[in-house]
C-alpha cells in the first residue's frame, strides 16, 4: 500500500520538536528529584568563606564516645575561640569596638563589655582590654568570663604570672567551662614559668606533674580544646608542647595512637627523642614498667 505524503509536513516537525523538548524537561525533573535530600537527610551547610583548620591528629579509635581527633572547633562560645581560622576579620572586630564606644553613653551590659574586651584582644590591644576587664571585675566579681579573658590578655602580652592567676581563677569559678579542660592551660603556663627559672626543668619534670589519674579521653580532649584549637599561638618548637604530646603518647593504650602522639612530639622538637626511643624498645620487648618522669 502506498503511503500518501502528509499535506502539512512542517506540522510533523513541530510535533517532533515538542516531543524532544518534553523529554528533555522530564529528564531534568527526574534528575532534580533524585538529587533532592530525602526526608530526614541534612541539607549541605552553606559555605561561610572561612578556611577550616587542617586536621592534625587522628587516633585509630575514639577513647571517649562521641569524639575523635582531628580537632573540632571548641563548643565553648567566642571566649574560648581564639584560633585565627575561626575568628572574624580584623575589620569586624574594629567595627565592634566602634559600635561599643558609640553606645557607651547609653549604658552597657556585662555581655557587651565582655564582647568589647574580646574585640580589643583580637586587635592585640591588650592593655586596653585588661583595663576594661579589671573595671568589669569590680562591678561583676566572680564571673567566669572576666577571669578567662584576663588570662588570655595577660598571656598574649607575655605576663605569664598574671595569666596563670586568672586562668586558675577561671577554673575555680567554672570547672566545667571549656569542657572541663582549663586545668591543662594552667599546667602548661606553670611549665613555661618553671622553664624560665630553670631551663633544664623538663629533664626532671613534666607538664603533667600534678595531673595524675586523668583518663586517656580526658587528656586527649584537653589537647583538643586547649592546644589544637589554638595551635597557631604556640612557638613551633615549644618544649612544653613536645613534652605534653610525649606524656599523652605514653598513656595511650593503642599502639597506633601512642605512635602518633610520639610523632607529634618529635615534630615539635627533639626534646623527648631519647625517651621515645627507649619507649619503643621497651614496648617491642613486651609488657614492662613504662612509668615516665
């Protein structure tokens, strides 16, 4: 049977084009539906344009349920958030100072004065911050924030004696602040002060002197909050930091975790090279007394 030619061939072309377009739209719709998060799934977090701190320590298994290293941002508010990666830009802190001074005549609350002092610290105007915080301390005594920021300001300005006093006061006022890790900051400052008096202090002592009985998880968490969360503020070859990593490594039960902390110690400085070599030999031979000084 002979087929007749369609009287309006252009209509056929239009129909075909419409079918192709419809198929394309349908395909896009299916793809979009497949990419849409199902109920209960989290949407991707928006990028805020801030660099994320590179992971520095990973342990093979969590020693405390709910966390592992690498280091996360401390869950404490901005008072403890001193790492440049997570701080606002310098201009943002300058604007905060300007805003506070414009509104000062109208009266300011304790939180506002604390934010003002924190901004001054970020701007490295430590004397101004200390003056403000001492005035706040007179009006709001026993507040944790006052003591903590006074410790920060004195530590940054190099007055470790005053820093130790205020950090110790902060721990006394709120032992659970900074996830209960403030004790390590005090211990590290005390070690630095001891080294100033006796450069050989670490030959017979440790940064963890007086910290006996603390569990693996507690030690790791303290490093997470007090050291790795603000690693940029330590000298690259800080002997106190090298000793801390070594002492925690000795206390790790898992060999991989222990070796990673030993490696961190040696990367910081070779202070504990001989001790680490001895530890590796002893542990290679089998269970033995690995008590450290």
